[in-house]
C-alpha cells in the first residue's frame, strides 16, 4: 500500500431527496457550459456579433453535445446492454436506471468523441439561423473554451470515482475508497483535466493573433490535435471501461481518438495554406 497516496472517499451525491439526487458530476457538467458561454460571449463582443445569437448557440451546443456523447457511449461501449430490452432502451434517453430498482442517476455514461460529433452536427443546424454562415468560423470560436468544459466533466468523473488508471506507487496516486480499493491508482481524470485546461489556454492565446483567428478551421484543428492526442496517450494509463477492450491492441478511446487527430492536422494544414494564398 502506498502510504503517500491520497485517500479519496467523496460521496458522489451532493444531496438526495428520495430517489432524486444531485451529483457533483451534474453540477460540474453544467459549470463547463457556463464557463464556455462567458468565454464565447467575450469573443462575440470583441467581434461585434449580436449577443442574442449566443443564447441560441448555447442551446444547440448543450443538446448536441449531450445527445452525441450519450449515444456514442451506448453505441461504442455498452451496446449489448442498451439494446437488450425496452427498459434499457429508455435508459439511453432518460437519466434513470431500472436496476437494481428504479432511480434517478443522471447522464453518467457519456463519450467525449460522440460529444464532439454531436456539437458539430448541432452547429451545422444552428448555422441556418446565424449571421455567421461559415461553419468553421463558428466551430473555431466554440472550440476555444471547450477544453474548460471537458476539464469540468473530468473533475466530475473524479467525484464519481470512475474512469481512472492502473495501480501506481506515485505520491499523487488516489485510493478510490468508494469502489473498495485499498491501493493507489493513477488519477487520470486529473491528468486529462489539466491537458484540457492547457488546450483552452493555448487557444485563447492563439486567438489573439489575426493570422490564426481568421484562418478558418485552424483553432478547431489545434483543439482536436491537443485534446485527442492527450486522450490517446493517457488511455495507456487507464483501466479499460468495458471487458471487450481487453482483446484490442488499442482500447476504444484510442481508436476513436485517431481520426480526430488526423482530422485536426488536416484542418490546420488546409486553413494555413488557404490563409497564405489569400495574403
């Protein structure tokens, strides 16, 4: 047993009334979108875009991200369960569980890869109502604070004592008592959160330069490269989320990250090439 490890024994439920409980995860999830709203609001003000558009944009992003993340989790990580009966299918869409008894659980099963796709699709739909018709312009601006939102979600995972890493003897290892662990594990939720915060800070810095700000797709590309490269390598420290991953050369999170990194690199290359030609 690592005597220097951090004992983590936090009840994931902040308070509960009957079968209804509010989790730290849910509050942090909401906080991520609040932070994103105010960062994008600042961007809109700087570029003199009507703020009223931002309220509609937030609605699209929240629902797109939530629906995409939920469906991706059910499809890629636990599809056999969610397609096994009518109750399980209902659980895909509602934040409830029928097992071992009916209770409110919140949307705990979310996949960031699906969230990214869901947000892109939602913004394609939003573009029809926006004065800014270029989808890459919109995605670049939304990408800037999204790392902060992702960090909030990972801190939510920490409070849930879930999605953490292998056993470690490092002094910063966490003993997840809520899961019955007596050994320290890598707190990969924190590793990812720090990488995500760094990503948003880098994007905020790059946004200050007109060359990068106006190279449509550049900021989004940097976001995809940084977020999913971090995700790819941190996955080597994580415990697999589902049993079938034991037979994979790379786990599901890594396989899903590769196309995003490649897509991000292409966006960066194309955006700078087009920008240079325009100049």
